[in-house]
């Protein structure tokens, strides 16, 4: 097999239709990062692809391209995980969108990252089997781990601005200055970070996202955690996933 063929694990992010019954599928692959691949005849009733190319599906693929510049074509597809319950539950569906959107928007094309690939595929598999009410805990764990995989892991012990030790002191977050901040560095626009949030962030760093199913917390803690994550996204990417808005209409944090 020559290099024009690529065998890889892949996650379907989304797809667009083109021409007579064809699809271009946006994939996050283990080997090549984000790539687009055409699936000829994917929308025909008797297509060999069937429902295998639906979003959130985890696949093993054989891709072909003529040369490095040309679009991949899907030659063969084997489903590793259908994650079918995600498409049957609206809360799970919006959580899954919130899991994949940062990869779609904030990760560069063709940049392979095995840690990120494993994080997203694990999160989708876990979401598929979890109680939908635990989904937002899974998402919060995922967001913290995603930021850390991409190199933006906050040190909760030291003020990000002046470096002061935050042990036993009040902690703040700020859109412009970041997180965490000490009492002297906070401004009028900074918000308080509660103890439960700091504990959660530190716990997530050493825990597997599988633990999401065991998490319980008060609404105001979850709301504070989501605010910190929002600030971290804004500070890092200057944007937050749009899917969070749809999700917040379904899941109340309070
Ligand atoms: Zn400070």
C-alpha cells in the first residue's frame, strides 16, 4: 500500500451535500488531524455508506488521495462506535455539538494530535452511554482537559498576573486579565471564583472523564465553573462555542 492510501481512525464532525447524492465529510482523524473527504453516492438509498457518516460517529477509514494537495476520497469505512443515543436525545445532541465545535473552530487543519483525538472520541463514547443530566459535567471536564491539551492549563495556586500564592485567599476571574487573579489584581469587572470551582478544576486534571457519571454538585457551583470555562475560552480563543447557547436553553445551571 503506498502513501496515497491512509488508514486511520476518524470522528465525523459534520458533512455537506454536493452534486447527485454525494457528500463531503468533515473528519477529525487520528493520523492527519482535520481533513475533508468525499463520499460518492453517500446519499443514495442503497449506498454502501448507509448511516455510517452521521456526525459523532467514530470510524475506521481507508482514505485515498492522488497527491498531498488533492481531496481525500473515502474508500472503505468500518464503524467503531455509532453513538446512536446522542442523536436520539436533544440534551445529548447539544452537548455533543459543544464537544466537537471547539475542534471545528479552534484547531488548525491537518494538525494531528493524538491526545485531542482520544479526548474527543472518549467523550463522545461516554456521552452516548451516560445519563443526559450528567452531560454538562462531562462537557465541563472535557472543556478543562481540552484547554490543557491545547496548552492553556491554568495554575489555580498562583495569580496569573502577579504570581502571588492564592492559598487561603479569595480568587477572581477576569475577561481581560484571565484566571485566576488575586485580590490586589482584580478589577471592577472581575468576578468571584468559589472554592468548589477551584476544587473541581484541580480534580479534573487528575481524573478521567469517565468519572463524569459520578459527579454531583449544586447549581451555583456548576454555574461558576461554566463562567470560569467561558472566561478561559474568551481569553484563549477570543470566542466561545455557539452551541453553548442552544445547550443553555435546555440545561439550566441554577
Ligand atoms: Zn495578583
